[in-house]
């Protein structure tokens, strides 16, 4: 797609409860979060086969004075 991504189908989904801050944070990394009214839960698609959530690395554009969160780094590195 020109930006390092490609079209694919999710391998699995995580059901979770997200507050507005968590949802906005995931969205800022380009993670599209769905919602199931029937289950009253958010739906998080995972596109990589066999990769734990902690192994994902996302990037986003930020202002020069952006302060990193406790689990953010300046480098993008998905380890597998």
C-alpha cells in the first residue's frame, strides 16, 4: 500500500473492555478497534499469526515535544 502495510485478514481477535483513552491511544497507532453491541465488548484484530500482543511495534507521527509513555520507544522493532 506504499506505507509498509498490506491488505490482510485478521488471524485472531481479542475481546476487551477499553476506556476512551485506551481506544484513542490504539487508534493513534493505526490500530482499528471494533465494538460488538451484542457482547458489549471492544474487538481488537490481530493480523500476525502466532505473535503475542507484547511483540507488536507500531509507529505514529508525533510533535517534537512529545513525551514517551512508559511502554513507548523511539524505535520501531517487531521482534520475530
